[in-house]
C-alpha cells in the first residue's frame, strides 16, 4: 500500500495513519498511533465520575435488597455494557 506524504501504513497494512497527530490539550497519542487518549495523570471527567458512582450504588442497593445472584449479575452486565 502506498500512502501520501505525511502518512505511513498502519500495522495491519490496510490503511494510512498521519505521522503527526494533533491531540487536544491533556491528551496524547496512543502506542499504536491510531487515536488520542487521556494523558497519564489527567483528571477524570466529572460527569463520568458521578455516573460511575451512581451505578455502583445501584448495584450495591440491589445486592442489599435481594442477594439473589442473578440480579447482581444483571446489574454488572448492564454496568459493563456502557
């Protein structure tokens, strides 16, 4: 595969990726040079943190109310599906 100037062939050999990424402030390029990811030590976005806490309380509440494992597993699957 031939890529235009300023691009290189990706590891799979089926596409071109830019030699230089311009990531927003607080983000860096990942190891495979395919996307921008949060930089180490960057803060967790506030809405994500609140959402995670609410889901954890939901799972804990359902476990306390009814300790039947099916309900706990159902909540965990719902949590992981996001």
